[in-house]
C-alpha cells in the first residue's frame, strides 16, 4: 500500500489498475487533454462501458470534493499524510 501512496507507477499493480491510475491522473491533472484514446486504453485493460462510466464518475467526484475541502481549508484526517 505504501508503494501505491508514494507513486502508483512503481507499485505492483496489474494492467487494469495501471490503466485506471494513468487515466485518473490525466483526468485530474489535464482534463482538457482527454481523448478517445484514453477511454480506449481502459477498454483494452478490460473495462466495459459501465466500468468506464463508473471510473469517470468516481474520479470526477473525488476531484470535486477535494477542491471543495481545499477551498474551505478542511483539516486532514488524523494519521493522513499531507500531499507533497
């Protein structure tokens, strides 16, 4: 788990999880650069239409709620490491 927290690229993940992490990172950091090729990458990793939709919803909600929390300066939960 610590490897995943430090950097998902070096964690021991299967192909589907690697594809999902890459997709989530791009959607989070560069949403305007998302293309059909990004969705195709998830499909090649075994994601069907519903799984792609669910992934987008979860990633988008996570980003939304973090931005809300950042805007109102919500404190981290006890034991949660600060974002670098």
